[in-house]
């Protein structure tokens, strides 16, 4: 379970790691690409880690894809926000493009969306999800387009 939120050049996430519905530690769920794109992952831990390592490597080699393991029952989604242009949601079904001032994915997304709707920052939306949703815990991580 994960919650990722984006608004105004900032992507934030919780840091909790899960096995089923049990929390078991901490994880990094965000990476910034060499092109300045922000990437946030939710889903199968192995796929998420492989994808983030690919981003950190400068996009070298084949991109780990959600559809790479057709027998996998886990969800694996990526929120990608380039410095310019629309954000993308990457799933096993392909990419979807959105023109939106804010966005959220993961188990705590409904709570984060409510906070974002009321004007919260991405970090505040994750804090709201930690407080009011079962899909987020741990400290808040964030990355920015600038800085």
C-alpha cells in the first residue's frame, strides 16, 4: 500500500512498506529522472524497486514494465510528471495522459485527493492520507522539479 501525491512541481509519498495488510518497514517510492521528470511508484515492491533503479540509472537498458510479468497479480503503476507538459499514469494497460493541477495514486489516493482539492500541498496530502487512510504510514518523502 502506498500513497503518492503531486501538486505544483512537487511529488510526495509515504515511506511505509507492506506485505499484504501488514506494515513491515520503509521504502523509497520516488525518483527524479535525468530529464527532470518526477516518478512515483505504487504496487509490487520488486517491480517498484526495479523501475526506480532504472530511472536513477539515467533510463539505461530496458524499462521495467508493469506488463513484464503477465502472471503477476499485483498492481504496479507509475505516476510520471515531466517538467513541462502533461502528467502520465503508466499501468499494465499502457500510458494515460492527464492535464490536471494535482493528482494522486495508491491506496490513500481518495483521502489525498480530498486534501488536494482543499488546497493542500503534496506533502500535506500525504499527511492527510497517513492520518485518515489505512494505505499510508511512515515519514513523508518528496522530490521537486526545481531545486
